[in-house]
C-alpha cells in the first residue's frame, strides 16, 4: 500500500482504492508501534470515493530530517574522485567506498524539501549542478524501516569538487531535496533487480537519460540505518537517501527550466521543474 500526503490530508491507496487516514500528519503515524496492523484496520473501514489530484500532492514529510549516504555506488565513487582530484580529495572517496563506516551526511529539514511538481533549485553561485536519483528509506523512531520513496539529492558538483569540506554548501540549501510522489509502506526492501531511471528534459527534448539498479548498491539498507542511529535520536522518524548510481557526464549541468524525472520500479515517478536562484 502507498501513503500520500495531500492538501486534504493523508490517504492510503491499494490499487485504485483510496482510504483516508485519521492521523493529522506523518509524525503521529510514524510513531505508531504496530504500524502494519494499524494500517490494515484502516483498510477494513472501507474505501472512499476520492480522487488524488496531482495539484493536491505535497512532499510526503512533516517534521522528519532527511539524511543521505554517499559513495554507495561505484559510479558515484568514480565521479567524486574525478571532481575533487585537483583539490587533493580524490582518495577520500576511494577509501570511503571500501571502508566499513559509510559516508552519512545531513541533507535537509522538511522546509527545504519539495514535493512532486514543485521546483527543485540550483544555486546561483554554482556552475555545475546535477540531480541525484536515490532510493530513499523511511525509518521510524525505533530504527525500523517502514517504507520508501523516491528522492532527488540536488548537488552542486563544482562547489563540492573545489574542496570536500564544502559538501554542506553543495548539498544543503533551499529546494535542494525532492521526495515523492508517495511512500510505499513496507518493512521489506525492494528487490535488488529494481530499476532506477533518470531523465532530464529541456525544451521538450531529453538531454540526459541514465539508469541503474539496486543490485549496484554496495551497502545494505540495514547497515546504513544502523550507522545513522548510532548516537542519534529521531523522535519523528527520519528519511535516509541511499546514494546514487547515475551521474551525468562532466560536461552536463542542469539549467533553469529543465524538468527532472526519476522513476523507480514499484514507487512511480517523481517529476520536478528546475529553478535557478
């Protein structure tokens, strides 16, 4: 089943059937101990005659933080090494790819996250910006994976490449993260064969397209979650982006007016226009 956050409230869908969720927001729902049993009780109350319209969809987030894992795909390792080579940081990314401890970093507060159809932003002081399509986990306050969604980890590659210590500026800014369109509520990970596709449209034409699969993800979701919850508390739960395996060529950058489309099998499509400044 999928959970949708809308201007009219929370809804569950199973196939074409729509079920209203009584909780006022995601925070309260995530804190429920026996979530799957509670969701089943909502389904037993019956569906309603409700259409979920695109213009009513919001980012599926309330007061959760968004964190991200880096260099979890070999393609990401290569790209990060190349962009930071002149700054002397190339070997850092090679070492973290094979290290026991993963790279984890803070990505966004809810106020910096946009939903489906809303514009993601590129920084005014960046010259090389790319989308990063990521399978994104939803984890409850007890460290249990309860669902997943599509994430776009917008990145300013020239800023991070200039100096790895600039990563927070390259990654964390208003409109730097998109989530949606819904949350697939399941404690089970998606199959390793799950395909991830990225497309960028410019003036109605595809200017970049790439794909990967979760089979290329080097680290297990359980391992990433375990490290994230070491010495950290998330009373409202947390989203964890698991890294990207699709990196455009070095001569590609997003432009104002582009449209980014990310598709993950079983999760649907997250589409966002691009805005500069």
